[in-house]
C-alpha cells in the first residue's frame, strides 16, 4: 500500500535497501536502530527517506509501535501521523508504545498508562529507557469503535434493466 502525503512525499512499506537511511534517522533521534524491513513503513521525499515507523509483534501478543522518526526538515506536516496510521494497518491489538512525544500519540488515539500496565517485554524496555535520562511515556492505543461495512453494491446498476 502506497499513499501520498504531499505531492513529493510517499509513505510506503520499507525495503532492505532503506536500511542505511532508516538507521540514520533513528540514530539521530537516539532511538533503537534495529531494522527489519517487514516491520517498517517509510516516508520518501524526492528520493530520500525522511521518516519511518515500526510495528513490532510482542511475544505476549499485541503490537508495539516503535521507531517513529521524521527528519527535522520535514516536521510539522503530519508525516508522523501518516506513518503511524500506515504501520498500524493490520496490527494485532492491543497496541502499546514508549514515546518521548506523548502529545503526538495522544492526538492519534493513544492514552498514557502506568508502566506496570505494559506487557512484560515492554516493561523491561521501559526500564532501560528510564536510565537514558530522557522522559519516556508508556502509552496504549484506545480501542477503536468498529463500524459495520456498508452493504455490497448491486452487481449491475438498476439503469441497465430499462
């Protein structure tokens, strides 16, 4: 699935060739920089990777939203929101995150939670994050109301019967 953000920016699934650019973005932000292409989506602008996001399956079930980064030159345009929406398509629920920017995730439907409410694998990660001296917040995606699909269209339009 590929989608435009702005005329020259595209969010798409990551490929192995994106590894150096994604790692560079993540290192610049002090984030974990492990790269597994099938877990990532990237935002490409004019042939350069300017953003990324990761959806990682948790051993206890559910998904961790991680490694959300946007190049400073491309911030303030909604790219992080587009990356998060794209990477969470098909994610297993519940969805958790450890973030330095809780306001961004709150706007996207996440709510702050106590670290004790995280799955065990993320509690361990949260402990390592707090030793970094940065203010990390534990978050969980609120359950989204599932709406029924509209009825299937008729196989042939009514005007063909006339």
